[in-house]
């Protein structure tokens, strides 16, 4: 982003922040995250600027221990940055209390993890209905949307099956449907296919991409799989605590 794409704002600390004049789905402005140690502090993120736009799929490719999960947790409002600002849909979040962050996270952000974390006692349909009920959607409407999402992901004949009755790929597709059930603005996925065999991984990834494209949400997908990363819109990595663009040879258009 160049200078004329950004608008100046001022954070609570008095430091100058920059937010794009056009609204990204999520924007980290000069975000820092560190952890105290006996001697000094361990800096994980250092003045990170990172924007993801509606309809964009970004691959996050970096070695373990470089801060991938921390970046996703900060972007997803699961962790507060020690400095800087996180904007979700143009809305600053540093001033928000925990209740406000929880509300925004529930309504605007979806998460997919390497392990599906489905509720074992509930069916596939019920697992996708649950977050919608928590948000306050009428049960009939929630069930209808859950059924549509699961059908889109190729699970129309598996609605009544519990997780133990589903394959690993099917369970992860249910988890994807659950993550987008409340029509979030942003989808954050941490190694969503890392626990699957290559063939199943490719299938789950394709259904995830299809869903993102169809809904127009913004997605950040952390992965070690460079073949999958090449199929996304752009790739970034984390180096010395900062987000940098990463060019992958042979990236698919």
C-alpha cells in the first residue's frame, strides 16, 4: 500500500497510526507483541503492518516459532497487542473491553484450526447451528443456513452424522462451515489441512477456497504446504517479527 491509500489516525498511546482510506477486512497497524522474560522481553511481532482485503486469500508461510499463531491470534482479537492497533472492518479495537472484543469476534471473525474441535455429542448440522444460536439467530433460520453451508461443502447427506461417524476431511469441512456460519468478515485458518493426507488436504482446501470466493470474505491461511500457498492470491511470511511479502515460484493465478 502506498502513502495515498492510507489515512492518518491517532491511537490511545498518542502515537500516529495509519489506516487505509479504503477499508480492508482486517488491518494491523504497527502492531507489536512481546512476552516478558527474566532478562528483558521476547519480541514476537515488531511494528507489523498487515492488511487483508475482502475477497482476498492470503497464505501465511513461515517456520514454526516465528509468530504465525501469534499473528492470527492478534488479528482475531484472541490476544491484545502490546502496541499498535487492530482494525476489523475499519473499526479500531484497542479501546474495546473484553465484552466488546468478544462481540466483534463472534460476529466478524471465523476460525479454523488444524484439529476440528467439533462437539462430539452433536451432529454435523447441530455443530454448525450452535454458533448461530449463540449469536441470537432463530433456530429455524440457523438450521436452514447450516444445511445450505454443509450442502455447499458436499455434506448434504451427512447432516445427521456425529463427528465420530465422519472422515477426517468431512470433519474439517464441518469445522469450516461452522467458522463461516455467522457470515464473518474475516476467516483465519491455522494449518487447516495439516492433519490430513495429501488427497484429502487438496479436496478440503478447494472447498475452503470455493466458499471464500463465493462469500467474498477475507481469509488468512497459515500453512507449510507451498503447493497450496501458490494457489492463493498472495503469500506472506514473518521475518524478524515483521510481515513480509513472499514470492513463491510457479504460483498459480
